């Protein structure tokens, strides 16, 4: 049995102290500092783990309507006499917009209206004569087709008669050939006689086949002529209707010019006037638009131009933040949209005419707007076509930790 190294009395004596155990007491500030440090480290870790950093691309563009803009032109040169509409006004199809007077004189003091009337009257005379001539031509075509059909039928009848005769000749030649073959077997005729009968048979059969083909061709020609006869009234009606419509248009224009020295420009569609380019007393030309109309139920969308270097991370249904230059975002805020279309072809600078200068190749992006109005001073103000807009597109979103470790990832990729 082993004995302990020290005696029990020595151990007991050593445990008895006059002042007890020594304890180190830390101040309260130490625990407060430690708690704050742990909290700060924890928050920094959470921020690095869950905080995100977004790489954005700021692009520019403008608002365009989905149904396009309707530009109204004056059909004839003239001077604006009256205005029946203003910018921003809602209009209906057929509504009067502008009244244009055309009563002006030339250097020879001849009314332009009178010149137009003279020209239209001459066009009317020429067109009426043309209708008469084409009616005669179309009528004669029917007679011509009838004559051709009669001739073809007569020829077809003669071919049938000839075919019947040739059929009998073929049968007769065949019978003679068969008879001579029997006689040749008996030695009653020579080989030359038999060959002659065979040649006569094949010659008759060839003539019969040729006449048969001629019969088929003639039958096809008759069918074609009959088809042309059936279509002739329709062709005549269609052609005369076209000429009569032209004549009616000329007559309507003559009535307008004779009864009035002006004409009315009417709205071609339902919508809203966005821009009036002319005023009363101003000359108008048929080559320059005088009004711009946004069709009814039109939705505006943003057309943005994204540099080709940033197209890789952009996709459909991606959200974007929009800023309208006419409404500073510091006061009116940002507005949201969604990418609905991305062009597949790049646009080079100066390749197309757009109201935004480009310095590098871009892609056209269509963005649907969440709202079509701007909240300003307690009112909803509608957006206007052509407004310039800037947008922030998020190209890439990563956590702050990934962003801090990006140099290491880049180095790993190189290795």
C-alpha cells in the first residue's frame, strides 16, 4: 500500500491561512468596454456578411409612346386662317383642327384655286374618256373570247371526226396485218408484203396518237377560254370601279374648290394634341408637319441607351430607377420601371438619328413605367412624350465581404 508524499498534518496546516484566498476584482468599466467591443465586432461582421454593394450604370434616354406619334400634314399649301384646337387638348377623330385658306394669286394675278379647278376639270374629262375606252375594250374582250371559243369548239369537233376516222384506219390496218401474218405462215404472201402491212399499221397508229394529243391540247384551250370568260365580268367590274372611284374623288375635290376658298384639316385619330407648329396667318406646306397627336390610350415608356460595355449583366424584367430631368429627383423623388425589351443589335454613333448624343456603341432598351404621372404639389401631372430621362441600372450586386475579398479572388483566378 502506497503512502502519500506529504503528511496529513502538513497539508492541513498549509490550507489554513490568516487572510483567505486572493481574488482579482476587475472594474465595471472593463466589462462595459468588453461588451461594446463584442457588439461592434458582431455588427461589423453582420454588416460585411449581409450588407450589399451594387455596381450601377447611369444611362440616358427619353419617353416615347407605344403607339407612336401621329404627325398631321397640310394636303395643300396655304395660310392658317383659324385654329380650332390648342396644345394639350383632347380630340376625336374627324374633329376640326385648323382652317387653311388657299385663295392666293400668282404673278399673273391668276387665282391658284382657279388653276387647280382647271387642272381637275381636265383630269375629269380625261378620266371620263378613259372609262368609255376601257369599257369598250373590256366589252370587245368578251366578244373576242366568244369568237375564239366558237373556233376552238369547231376545231375540236373536226379533230374528233378525224380521230374517229383514224381509229377505224388503225383497226383496219391491224386486221390486214393479222391476216397477212396467217397467209405468210401458209406461204401465200411474201415477207415484203407482210412488212408493208406492218408499216401501214404503225403509221396509222402514230397518226392516231398525234391526233389524240391534239384533241387533249384543244380541250385544254377551250377550258382556259371558258375560265377567261367567267373572269371577264369581274375584271371589268373591278377596273371600272377603280376608275369611277378616281372620278368621284376628283368631283369631290372640284366641289370643295368651287364652293370654298379654304379647306379644313381634321383629326385623323382620337387622341391629344402635343405640339402645334403653326399660328394664325402662318404659311403651311405639305412637306412639313403642322400638328403632332398622341393617339388615345397610349402608354409612355422610356427608351434608354446602354453602353455596350455594360450590357452583359442586364436582363429582362430587371428593375430600374428613373429620374426625369423636368422634375428634379431631389424634390420629386425617383420612379421605378421594369426592363421589357433589350435590342439584340448594337447601335453605333451617328448610325441613327436620336435626340441624345452618343460617344460609344449602345444598345436600345425599352423600360415600362410603373406610373404615367408625377406627383407635384399634391397633383398628378402627366408625363409628356419626348421628356429626357436618366436611369440607374444595377449591373451587379455583391456583399461587402465579397467586395473586400475581390483582390484575393482576382489573384486566385490568375493563378
